[in-house]
C-alpha cells in the first residue's frame, strides 16, 4: 500500500512540476505576444508616417504643377526635367507604399504565428491540468478505500 502511495505521490509531484513549467512557458509567451503587439503598433506608426509622406509628396506635386506657367510646360528641356522630377516623386510614393504594405504583412504574419503557438501551448497545459486532476481524484478514491 505504501509503495502505491509513494508511486502516486511521485506522479503527482511530476505532474505539478510539469504544470509549473507549462505556466512559466505560457507567461513567457504572453510577454512575447505583448512585445509583438508593441512592434505591430510601431509598424502601424511607421505606416502612418509613410502615408503622410505620400500625401505630402502628392500635395507638393500638385502645387508645383499649378504654379508652373504654361510657357514653361511647353519647353522641351524644361518639360523633360519636370517629367523626370515627377517620375522620381511617383517612384518615391510607390516605394513608400510598398514598404508600408510589406511592414504590415510581416508584422501581421508574425503576430498570427505567435498567437497560434500560444494556443498550442495553452491546450497542452490544459491537458496536463486534466491529467493532474485525474491523478488527484484517483488519490482521493484510494484514500477513501483504505
């Protein structure tokens, strides 16, 4: 009888250690998720800044276009310089848009992967708790039968 009790005690202690380790790992994952959320907020701020720059470039372009006299637009070299400048601004706008989209996709994918990993760990922890409660129930039944 004492051997069975010792064996049950050992299993119970092992289950408690596993639960403690799972809880610590869960807390660590929660902290990592918070960091990822902060990173996502920073990426969102960067995107907002990039969009503000895009709007500023577009506004500058529109103002330049309006302020140019008609004779300037029709001159060959000057018109070519203006077109080059315009294309440069358009490329800068495209680059900023691409960068902001890329940051958003990367951050979102990272947060989703981290969330999925946490879900798996939480499910494992719940299973360990169920096993531990079953052991505890068995110990209680064993004690009542004595």
